[in-house]
């Protein structure tokens, strides 16, 4: 009988844990959005600074070497945010609720309950 009460409590507590996990997911998604915005602003600032330096030295930002430098700068600036995004997405995948199935639980223990 104690197992039956435990199983019913597990089903009843499912909704509470589901809300908690949904809140956690929302926090992770908000963090991802915030990081993307920060990354975009940082890349824009770094590229503008580098273009200004090239312009001051008389180099053209559309040349092959300048374009490669700007691409490398963009990649280097974005890399830590990409790593953080991947970590957050991994956390998001790991936050899952296991919906308890009371019927399956009872059927698996049917002989113990009845017998």
C-alpha cells in the first residue's frame, strides 16, 4: 500500500516539477538571447574599431588581407559566445521531465499489490 501512495504522490508532484523545469528552460533561453545580443554588439564594436584603424592607415577594408583579418577578428570574438551557447543548449537538452505513468507502475507491481 505504501508503494501505491508513493506512486500517486509522484504523479501529483509531476506538475510542480514540470513548472520548475519550464522556468529553468525560460531562464536558459533568456540567457542565450542576452549572450547573442552581447556578442553581436561586441563584434560590431571590434569590427568598427579595426575598420577605423585600417582606414586611418589608408588600407581598404575590402582587400583580401583586410577581409581575412576582419573575418578572423569576428570569429575570435564570437568563439567564447558560441561555446557558451552550446553549453546552454546542452543544459536545455538535459532539462526534461519524466512523466510518471501510474498505470504502468501499477501493472508492473500488480502481483505484489493483489497477492
